[in-house]
C-alpha cells in the first residue's frame, strides 16, 4: 500500500513539473552576452573572438554553445 501511494505521489509531482512553463528569456541572455562582450573588450589586453557553435544534434532544446578564445 505504501509503495503505491509513493508511486502515485511521484506521478503527480512529475506531471506538475512537466506542465510548468520555462522561465527562459532569450532576449535577456542576448542582452547579457552583449554587455559581457563589451566588458571583455574594455578589460582585455589582447584581442579576443567569440565563436558560436551550432547546437549538438542530440540536444533536445537546441542550445547554443559558445567558445571564447583569448
């Protein structure tokens, strides 16, 4: 009986988590990146470049990876 109750509670928790909307704001991250690059340019002794890599093929949310070279 206890195992069934725990299983039911876990299912309910899982459903609540799956139904939540994300708090991800692409616009916020773009602005933050622009500011960060501006700060880096002003404090860097040597030139730098940013390389945006395509998302990995197995990435479920199409995340973008960034390599920073100094």
